[in-house]
C-alpha cells in the first residue's frame, strides 16, 4: 500500500476543520458549546510516542539484520505489515482529529467569549500539536518499513528469468 500524500492529509484536516468551526458556531448560537476534553492531547501524545518507539525499534532491527549482526532478530513480515497498517490508520484519524480540534480552536480564539474559554482554546491547540506529532510518527514508521520501488519496465530482465531478447544459436 502506498502512503497517503501529504496534500490529502492537509485537505482532510482543512475540510474537517471548516466543518467543525461552522458546527461550533452553530452549536454555540443555539446553546452552550461543550468543553474541550483535557484528555485529548494526552491520548494523542501517547499514541505518537508509541508509534515513534515502534519505528525506532523496527529501524534498529532492520539495520542489524541488513548489517548481518550476529544474533540479530529479523522483522517478521506480518509484524511489519501490521505496523504499516496501524501507522496509516493513525495518520488518517490524526488528520481528522487535527481538523476537529483545529476548527474548535479557531472558534474559541475568535469567538464571542474569548477570555472565558482561553483555557479550552489552549487545550484544543495542544491537541492539534499532538495530532501533528501522531502524523509525523506515523510517517516515520511508514518510511522505515518502505519497500524499494518495483521496476515494472518490461525491457529490463528480472533475476532468474534470463534475457528478454531472443537468442540465436550458431549452427556449424
């Protein structure tokens, strides 16, 4: 699987952010906007740390395997595939979370009750930063576990299949 392009992640975050900003304005005009949970940035930071630790561990194991260090444990392909899928899912969810908290953060910093909700705006801003850290850690895991590009050029011979040009035999 190819990783998501950064422009797709930015587009997701911007669209979700605009929708959440508009939703926050609407919600506040009809009543009182609920508070921003303080556990959000903490949970996102923990996820970022876990992803970064996974990437560092896998990078060290792959380096030891590549350098043929005696006693080095290789990386099971299933573990690598699971790590890539986890990082891609985390990256996508983090882009949505960045949009949600970003939209709420913009509303709280620019809304009618700026001074009263300054603490919630700071928590939302910290959640945006932690969400960006999750995206960065997920990209790092995907970079560590990236496979070399396939050369699909039919003119280049593949190893073990021989040449693609016809051979002629000398008859004497």
